[in-house]
C-alpha cells in the first residue's frame, strides 16, 4: 500500500535522510510504504490518511521539527469517514498535540488544518 504522505517542507536534499529513516522503520511495520516524497503535489503538506493515531503524531512531530520557522504546514487528517463508527480519531489527536505544544493553527475544512511552524 504505497501512499503519498509527505510533500517537502524544505529542499528535497535536506529531507532525504528523514525519509530514508521513516521508510525503513515503517516498511517492516506495514505491508507497504507509508511515506513517499512528491515534489509536484501539494507542497508543505503532510497527508495523514490511513495512519493510526500514534503513527500520525510521530510523523507530525518529525515534520514540525524540520519545518522552517514561520512557514505553514498543511496537515490533512481526513474527516474520519473510514474510521469505526465514522468517528475521527486522528484529527482530534492532532489538534490536541498542536494545542499542548503551543502551535497556532486554523481549520481549513473538516479534514485539513494549516499550522504555523515555529
């Protein structure tokens, strides 16, 4: 299950070590790769579709640590329509994480947040 998740937040050369590490960690954990880089689609976007909550929070934390200060990161959490009982789990966890760590963000729509990186 190859899923495009992370589009570069800075130059591709700076992200290669992170992506390599993430791919190695998650390839053995899942049947397919969870992360791939796409420089053509949605720059500065972290797509968390298909992630479990703990995986989503780890990915968010890593990307926010690498993001340039003052830049914006679009975080696609989805609306939870494919979750058990159609109840979102990733989005509330992401919002809680952002609040606990003092990030400013706004909700762009029901399944997308825009985060101000610091």
